[in-house]
C-alpha cells in the first residue's frame, strides 16, 4: 500500500453519484486525493490549470462521465488526447458512464480511453466497481509521472 495519495479527478455532474463515489473512494485501503469537476469545461480548466484552477494538482487518473453539461465527456477526452502538453495526453482516463451504447464505447476507445465502464445503478455494484478501480490503478498499475507506486 502506498503512502503517497493517488490524485484522482472525477468528472461527474450528478451530485448523488459524486457523493457515492466519494464515500467509496474513502473506503479504499490506499489514500486518494479526490478532486471533482462538475462539467466538461471545468474539467479541462482543472487539467490545464487555468483560471481558478491555476494551482490545481496534476491528476494521475481521471474518471470521466460522458453525459456532462458545457462539454461532453467525449469532447473532453478528445481535447485531452490532442493537447499540446504531453503530460496531459498520457493521463489514464476511465470512462465511467451510464451509457451502454455501442457507439459511445467505440468512440471512447477511438479517442484512446483506457477503459469504458458502464456505471451500475445498484449501489453495492458501484461500490465494487470503485473498489476494483482503486485496487488495480493504485496497487497494480504504474502511472505516468509516479515512477510506480
């Protein structure tokens, strides 16, 4: 278990989903520094450290909903993957959305999402998904810029 917290950006507009994910992240054995952006525009400003996010930490992992106000998750992913800053382009992005549409899955992977996860509607299943994400990305995977965890 790492003593260095994982910096995670959750891009989600549903207050209920944010509250649940915050709760489940808090249950993880590893520490997580969770940040939330409630729409696509705020997510891009946070990632690029613009405006009110000028001092924002660089996230090591992004959980991205597709159905967002201001800019869709696919637009955010496209901009992120084509950003001039290589440090932004390599951040792993996990799409976590209610969509099951094959075209959304295809589009997300075409834009180089690292995973497409359909958000379960059952609370206990969502808990399992968040715990699985935490287990894999915080304990097994090496993330860019961390030198491993």
